[in-house]
């Protein structure tokens, strides 16, 4: 006999998570682990952004970013180019041609600082981790490995645990106030007394 398929009140099939996944991503049992990941990742983003904030090549004219872009779009005569995908190389070339480095460099700097602060204080951790992962993803597409794969992986872990990743932080207060995008959790109704 086949096991019964779990169906909710709307007729949708739902499969429960394994106990270890529930413990990791849906309970506060491992909130301390997310705190360690958050602080490490947040500190990495904040120090990176702060170093750029104090650098005129990033904040005044964006020449540091322009140099990075120009190195990324180069196609060497031998060997592999830094950017593997032609569509991404064309995108970066478009940014170079339109002199977008003048404003985009500031966007990168402020983005790194805000992601770092968001992760350190534990405010909207899922969103902070998402934007950090987006920056890591773009750095990797541009051919820069460095710490980006590790930071990207840690950001994915924080996004998966967004409900409890900020438990020791501002999300402890923010998430109950804001609710979730799909609605507030409704308390269970008590069973009605038999007539």
C-alpha cells in the first residue's frame, strides 16, 4: 500500500521538511550558528565597502571600477578571457562605453556598506544576504574568484534561514512587526466544543 499523499485544505500537495532541515531553518535552535555566519559575512562586506569609501578612485571618479571593468572585458590572444559569457562581457562593455563607472562605483561602495550593516545588526537578513549574493555573483561573472564563492555560499545559507538568521538581531523585532510577504501567521483556532 502506498503512503498517503500530504494534502492541505486547498488541495495542494505539501511535503514536510526532514527534521534536521526544520531544526536548522525553521527553529531558533541553531540561531547562534546564523549569528556567527552573519557577523563574519557582515564584517567582510563592511570592511570592503569602508575601504572603498575612503578611496578617491572609488568615490570621486570611479576609476578603480573602470580599471576592473576594462581588465574583465579583455580577450587575450591565448588562454581564457576573464569573462566566460559574451552577454555579460557586452553588458560590462556597455557600462564602460556609457561611462557608468562614475555613479556605479558609488553604488557598489554603498551597497557593500549597507549589506554589511544589515547582516551585522541582523536587520532584514534575507534581503541583505540576497543583495550580497547578487554582488558576489556579478564579481564571479566578471572573472574574479577571490573570496566570492565562499561569501556567495554563506549568503545562500542565510537566505535559506531567513526566518531565524536574524533572531539574535533586529529581525527579532522586525519580522513580527512586518510579517511575511505572504501574510501574517495566523494562530491556530481552538477546536470547537462538541454540541
